[in-house]
C-alpha cells in the first residue's frame, strides 16, 4: 500500500493513514449553521422558495448547493441537498424546494417551515457544477423540472454583470416541464428573454396552453440542435434535472460532438 | 462529544400507525416497495444464470435455472425492514428455502462441517455476510417470485436472497451463490460500517450497535 | 420504476466527501483502476442513495469510491481510484 510522501503534489494513490489537519477557514466552511427564514413564497403549486439569512455566509458560486438537516425533538434526523437559487451577489440565500409526495423533508419545508423559523444547513457545497463569468461562454443551460434551480442561480449571476460582460457571453436556456403552470420562475425567465443576448425556450411535454406555438415534446437531438449551439462553437453546457433526462441530453450532446468535459451534469434522481 | 443539534420546530418522524409489536424500533410502514441498489441493474438471462454453493475447500454444487426450479418451492409471506427505516408488511414471495438448497448441496458432496458463516455473492459484485444459523431453520430463501409474478430485475430478479428477520440489505439482490465460510467476512456494506448481524428488533444498524 | 433512474452523481456526494477531504473534490480527476477512464469526481455516478456514497465509473461501472458516515465514524474505500488529481488553487503559481 502506497502512502503520499511529504511534500508530494495533491495527486494521491491510496488515502494516507494520517489526515491533514483542517485549516480554520475550511472547518468554518463545512460547519453546520442555523439560518433564519426571512421570507417564503410559492413559485408554482408544488414549488416554494425559502429566503434565508445565513450567519457568516461566504459568497457562493452559481450552481452550488447546501445540505439541509432536520432534527426532531425525538432525535429523528433527515438530510437533503438543495441547490441555491439566488445569485452570489444577493445578501440572502434562496432555496427553491419542490414538494414531493410521501417524502420526509420537502413537505416540512413547504408546509410547516415559516418566517422566523431556524433551518440548519451547511454549505456552499460543490465545485464541478458551477458557472461564473470567468469561464466565459457561450452558455447553454438545459433544465428539466426542478433542475432549473441551480441554472437560475447562473442566470441571476449573469444578470448582475455589466452590459459589456453580458455582451461577451450569449446564453440560451432550454427548459422542459410538464405544463405551463409547472414552469418555475416563469415570469422572471420571460423577463430574462428580453435581454439581447439571452434566449429562453420552453418545451411542455404533457399539455400546452391555448395558442401555444412552442415545443410540445421531450428534448431530442433535433431540439438541441435548433435551440443550442453546435459543437464547433464550443459552448459550456450545464444540464440539470431528473436522472433519465440528464443522461439522455448529455448522451445526445456528446453524440453530436460536444466535448464531454464541457457538458456538466447534475442529476436530481428519479422523475418526481 | 457530538455537537448539540438544532431542533427543527415541528419536525418529527413519520407517525407509526402500525399495530403495536409489528414495527421494529425506528421504522415506519410503507405501502411502496422502494428500490435501493448499490449499482446498475444486472440483466442476466435465465439461460446464463446458475446458482452455486461452495465450501471452504472449493467443492461446489451448481444448479442451472431449470435445475433450481426443480427444487421444492415455498411461498413465504413476510414483513421486511430496510435499514433506511421503511418497513413493508405481508410481502409475498416464492422461492427455494436455503435449508433445501444446503441439503441438496450436501448430497452433492459439499462439506458444511466447519462452516459457521456464509457470504452471498451476486452479479455486479455485491456481497453480504451472514451466520449459517441466520439462513437455516426456515429463516431464508432464494426467491424468484414476488407478489405472484417473476421477481423484477430492479428488485433483484432473476433471484435474490430473502432473509426477512434481518435488515433487508442482507437480502442480497441478483444472488448467484453462497460461499460457506469458517470466519465471518464483512460484505459490501458491512465493510463500510453496517452491522455484521443486522437484527432490526435490536436496531443493529451499524457496527458497534449492541 | 427502473433502478436505472435511481442514481445521482458526484455532486450529490460533495458534502460527505468534504468531511473526509476537507475541500471540494468534485473537480478532481479520478482514474478508474479497472478500466483506466479519467473523469471528474462530479461526473461519477453515485448509487449510494440513503446508505452512503458509492461512486462508480461512468464507463465500466466499477466502484471507485465508497464512503459511509455512521455515528462516530467515516469509512472510506477509495481502492477503485488509481490516481486522484485535485486542483489546488491556493498553491498555484501566480501567472
């Protein structure tokens, strides 16, 4: 069994016996802390946004998430991850939670938690599924259902940038949901679509409103070609939502020639 | 010493409405049948499937699917308890009892004298360890039917181990054989801290739980 | 429901991994000991669900990293990773 030699690079073969001591700042970052709910509002009949004041919150990056931990009086514990919906520039941390039937945590967050309550969380977490301006564009965002949440943080981060920065980075969002009423942040997304360099496309898979002329089917290769950029234009792609959707879209993009390293994925599990 | 936890106002475990004595401590009843898998679902064709009982000396008895089906069938109805806290009552199975299997293996020359434990091994590489006493005496089956139909792949089909008196991670999915052991060798989850025995009535979830 | 749908990815394991590595490792590149494929930890497939973290190679399904946090213990088996290359911006040369 090999062990890391002192002074070696960060590459490791097998985990060494002795763990490095945590730096104070790292330890503070990974600690659990109690946030306070300052506002709640419903985005759709099934999705609610919680706006939180988090003490000593380090600025997060768009795409990161928090782990939320609930402990009951009887000691019963449950823990879930939620993507941060707010821009890094915002003072408060917003989470958008989709209420899943027969679940443990989301019904509590959607039905019981109220303004003034404490909520224990740790974060921000994640470094892979993040985007900020330093990465540049073009930026292609593909969301299914509640997968829109981390991508919304990216769009909100984008909206804080200068007009000059935004002119450099074109953004396209393809967002699939069952119905018009299931689209989370719909009004805000329609406002984003008014930006000169931003295109927002919805596809509704179960039913469409009267007069709908948009897409009404599952995302397929043709739709990705029509809505996104070609592989030759080397877009940064972020795909988030239910596992089957994410894998289907990622596979189609790689088959169309996109570099797998530029197609970043975040799976949310089975379709809700 | 553990940090003092923050208590979430109004948060509690799901209410236990099951008849007293039916639900082990810390569990809740579900009407669903949640799928938990440590890896992708293997898809073994019945023509390629076999089941092996092997002793520590390397002697083994092997059954093809058809041979296995010729062993006596039983149809146990049992409660099952997952370490992730759900329990499901009155699940109906069809399978061969491990007693019948080991008896048939003995007649084929497999030596069980020194065996005190078994390791179940499965397609996809999953393993779990059990005491021989926990899979004999009518306590365990190799099950290929669930709820009156062939066991679906996501629930362990073609066949899985069924040991309902222990936490359900011991009921290894996609089982392909039993290795008789003189010593207890922690399997896939046990290596990572889950209990070697796993009795839900004593809440033996993790290594070190009494 | 197909168990094919049940897995997540390395992003979901990031919090628990940070308990061991004391830093985010989702951008680290792991080499699969089984098949040699290299990819970001964030892109590995997490099959652990509520039992723990089981990160598998997207190319060959071999388990690269298994991690379970039980009361009082973290147990890690990273034997499926031949090499883990973690970017360390804090020590990177100033350009």
